[in-house]
């Protein structure tokens, strides 16, 4: 997690609740202000306020669609990266069977330990920095140990069909782990989220202001619209946090590689 990120340390539900409370407050302020200036506002200004309100709502819809698409794409990229890493590890395990017996007997248990480490690491969100760093260091050490076994195997059996295929698979496994780690760090830029929150609050506040100008208040429909948009914002934020929100990346592809310990 980047040290410049302000929101990631807070839960998705907490952010959504704070946003909704802010909207309710701005709703009340906007309505009261509209009522206060109603008597000094002519019909032309009231009609103009309705046009501005429609423009702000259109901008809000555009931002919601853009941000949701960005968040969903990052979620899909993380899911695909996990599947790619699981496939790379599975291929490496299969090709380890082609190694000379000495290296094979050492590589297979090490690969199982590596899978277990990656599964455990996948359960830690980015706020648990020290734990992630410890498991990342263990994974990197196992990668070095596996590479040392690959080097020893090429000396014992330099054939590309056997040892060479394991080296290629191991290289792909290491690359896939690096790619997945990088994608886990990629989030919707916080300035975009702040702009979305601002436009959301302003749009609801302006709607309440327009109601105040007209002297008629439809409280329940406005509250329902606020609740629905807050729910969309919650989904956007939660999709961007695949390890600490309600919506999580399925690790089945990786956990299926774990071989139960023999009695």
C-alpha cells in the first residue's frame, strides 16, 4: 500500500457510511438555503437551477460509470493474475517430475511449501505490511532455493526436454508472482474517488436546494437515490480492495495445488 493513500486504511463500509451521513447533512443544508432565498428568486432563476441540477447529475453518472469500470477492471486483472500464477506453479510442479531424482526429491516438497506460503500471503491485505513482507521474504528465499536446484539439475542432466523445461516453468512462476504482486498494489487513484465524492455531495445538495426554491420537498425519494448511489460507491471501493472487503478474489485455483500432508 502506498504511504500517500489516505482511504485504504479505512473500511469500505465506514467510508460509505461517512459519505452517506455527509450527504444527509448537505441535503438538509441545501434545502434550508433554498427555502431562505426562495422569496428573492424569480422563476427564471428557478428554471436555470433545474438545468444546472440536470448537468451535475449527468456528470455524476459519468463519473460513477468511469470509476466503476476502472475498479472492476483492476479486480478482473487481479483474478486473472492469480489464475496465471496458479497455472505457472502447477506447470512447475509437473515439470519437477522430470528432474534427476536428487533434485526432484528436494524440489517437490519445496514447491508445496511455496504454494502454502503464497496462499497464506494472499489472506493478508495490504495494511498488514510487516506480515506481508515476512512472507514475501520467505517466498523469495524459496525461489532462490528452487533456482539453485535448477542450476544443479542442469549440471546433472543438461537435456532441454527435461531439465530445460523445468527451468522455463520456474522462470514463468517467478515472473507471474511478481506480476500478481504489482497488480495488488494498483488501485483506483484516490483523487478520482475524492472528485466522485465531491460531485456526489454537491449533486444531492443542489437537488435539495432546488426543492427549497420550489417550496416542495420529496424527502424519501431523494434519500433513496442517495442510498442507492452510496451503495454503488461502496461496491466501487470494495472491488478495489480484493483482500479486505466483502468482494474478495477467489483463491481456489491456488489452494487446489496444496497437497494434503501424508499421515
